[in-house]
């Protein structure tokens, strides 16, 4: 549905280190690096981070990255915890969404709610 999405970051270097670590287990990597904006994806950059240039204060955003399977969600979570991310929800099934919704939620360095989710069965 979305072509791309971007977050403004207070410290782009800290955010890049975080996203380099947590997106790798999901099959995504840094594809573009313009120093003030960095694009991630598998084949094309669909998620961007950039140095905060507008606005004052903070508004939490949420983004969910699709994971190939539950093991990838677990690997995302492990990378996030190793990066020092605040844990919002450890990996688990969230039946309130649907019976196979397996997700983990953490905060990125700017306080955004970042999720990895698998919609498959019990792989």
C-alpha cells in the first residue's frame, strides 16, 4: 500500500546504528546513504530516516516491518535488545489482531514504536 515512509531523527548516527542492526534479520539493509537521509529496503528503499529539520518536540510514530517468519521476529527483537532498545512487548502471538499475528515491539533511539510482525502460522 505505501511506497515509502520516513522518520526524522534527533541523532541520525544513533538511529542508523539501530536500524542497521534490527532490519538485517528481516532481510532489509541500508541501500542509500546521503548522510542527512538514509534509505532501507530489500531491493529499493522504502523506509527512510533523516536528520530532524522541522518541528519542535516529539510525536511518537509506529511502524511495523514485515518478517518472513517468527524466527525473524525473534532475531529482530534480539538485535533491538542488544542495541539497547526499550522493550515494549516481547515476541508473542497477539490473538487480539488475529490467531497467527506474531510480533515484537521496541522503541528506537527517538522513542518511536517499532515492530516486527509475521502473519504466518507456527513456523
